């Protein structure tokens, strides 16, 4: 399963050597965390999330065929780690 996700992700991005996939067992399923180069995140997500949803569908059906459950998450390093709280302006 891991090879399938890596193969599809590498085919989508401009920097295939930067593709990293981490698997974690989680509540009766396997969580796949996909990390790509910052410039390739948009290519993996696609317009309105269509590409990532298609990847998730392929992964879920392949896992179901083996009697397993799987989830796919895209790790995005571009997002800030925590929202910044701004202090109110002083008059």
C-alpha cells in the first residue's frame, strides 16, 4: 500500500525525491502522512482538493480489498504551527 501512495505522489510532483511517506497504526486503521516539497503541496492537493480526494479514494479501496482501513493526510510545512494572537491596539 505504501508503495502505491509513493508511486502516485512521485508521479504528480516536480521534486519526486522530496516525497516522504510515514505510516502509523491508528485505531484499527493505518494513517499515511504524505510530505512533499513546499512547492509541490498544491499539486498533490489539486484544485478544490480533487487530487488528494482521488488519492484517498484509491488508497481506501486498495486497503478495503485487503480487508484493512487507511487514511491519507498531507503534511504542509507552509502552515504556521499555531495561530498567532495579536494584542489589541492601545489608544
